[in-house]
C-alpha cells in the first residue's frame, strides 16, 4: 500500500483559503476517523464535531445535539464565522435497529442537515450512501459508471433509506440555490466498526452461493473512504462518486483467499428460506439482501481517479482485514449467534451447517408461539 500522503495529495489543488468543516456523527465509526483526519489538514482551519455525545478527538469544537434538531442551523451559522462545508455521516445502518425508527432518523436527519446548511449559508454538503443504490442485477455493467441508473429497490437492508437520501441530494440544489451537494457511494465497507449484511456474509460457517449466480466482490476500506471524503469536502469532485478498491474478486477467489467453502442452494430455496426467516422475525436480513451476493454491483470509481485519488487498499487486502475483524463471530442467515447457539450450530459437519442453524431458529420460533 502507498503512504496516505501520496494517496491523497497527488495532483490536486486545495481551496484558496482554509475551510471550516462540520462533521455529523463525529463521535464514532467513519465520522470519528474523518474528524481525526480533518484536524491536521492545512486546508482546514476549524472543525466542528457534531454528535449526540462527545467523542475522543481533541483539537476540534464539540457540539452535542440530535442532528434532527432545527437548532442545527444556529450551530452551523456560528459566531460570525459560518461553516463552509458539512460532511453528514450521522446515519443509523444497524441491522438490529427498528426499521421504522431507523428510517425516521436517517431521512429526517438528512433533511434537517440540508435545510440547516442552506439556512446557515453553507456552500457544500457531503453525503455518504452506498454503491448498493445501483442495485445488484444480472445485467449490470461490470464495472458500473457513476452515472448508471440507480436501480436498487427498498427490499434490502437500509437501501430504502439510502435511496431516499439520494433523492434528497438530487433535489437540494434546486430547493436551495447556491448549495452544492456531493454524494459518495462506497462498495462493501471494511473497518471502522462496519457491521452490515455484506460483512456478516463472511461470518458464516459456509459461504452461501445461489446456484446459477455469478457474484463479484468489491470492497472499500474505511481508510480509503476517509481519504475520498477529504476530496469531496475540499471541493475536488463534481457529481456523485463511487469509492472502492480497483477491480473485483470472483467468488472462487474469495473462497480461496478466505479458506471458507461454499454451500450452494437453488435460488427458490435460498430466497424462500430468507424471506420466511425474516418474516418470522428470526433474522435481520430481508431476502433482498441476497441479491447483493448473487449479482454484480462493482463500480469504476472513475470520478475520484480523474481527481487524482487512488485507493490505498486492494480487494485482497481489504478481504484479509475483514476476515481478521470477523474472526470468532458466527452468523447464520444474517443473525449473529451467541456462544451457546454457535456451539450447537457449528457442531454439525459439512455443508449442512447453515441449514441446521436455520432449522433450529425456526423450531425455536414455533415453540415460542405455542
């Protein structure tokens, strides 16, 4: 991997004067990493860290509030030194969250951030969604361009929220003339406390492969996302930009690198089981998540490359890091198992492991209903 300095600073011109940047969700995850990076940039003179709790980053101005609070505009307006850029990273993409509450937080939060930024005279807002918004379909181009149609549906975890955020981003410049909105769409995110349906796929005792499908895997390490966010915050990108490692891995390469064997099921069986388990409330992952393990949704990242950005991480390195993070965790059908569950489920042998676990979950639900 190249050094962070050469990765981010190559062939670019920063802003004429240092910026004041506000970061929502600054206390944890990607927000915390990005806030830590911003405070040391010569192009940034002041950092406002916004979250519901104080974080650990020193040398920045902490403000505690709910980002859905209209008082956010006053914080961005400041004391005569208005914020230049808002990077909105306060999203709840937890698989365990109540879907209604999660959507209310994500969508209302983004609406409030955009409205407050416009009211405060902020010039640019940076949002972060996911390359999942392109959808995973068998006829997708490999790789997809940034301008490809967003063909995802709301059937997968959190994708409905992300699509609504994309719509808000598209409408905001028309509703608020003078406000620029940039959107970053990372591939499967690795590191920074990432816990998604895609990362949990690699916690399973066998890698589920739907018969007849040909998935491709592309990752985005959180360090690369943070450096891409810097480009967006400094105004070095035009239009939405996809973020990911160069190229992709075929399923066979993933299995070879991970050392985890596949369990192949017919599409009707896999999709039917996933839908039933989710309907019973046994797993957090709806059947729509399976599409992202069946069909390609690889992105080119051409816009960032044209701006001079390069990923530090390869897909092979990111997968290795993901496997290290998930070591010791056990997931069946998207549901994390406790030690007792894992001991029972993983005691089975061969390709029946995941099916045994799934059957056990169904039996437990039936007993509770009696």
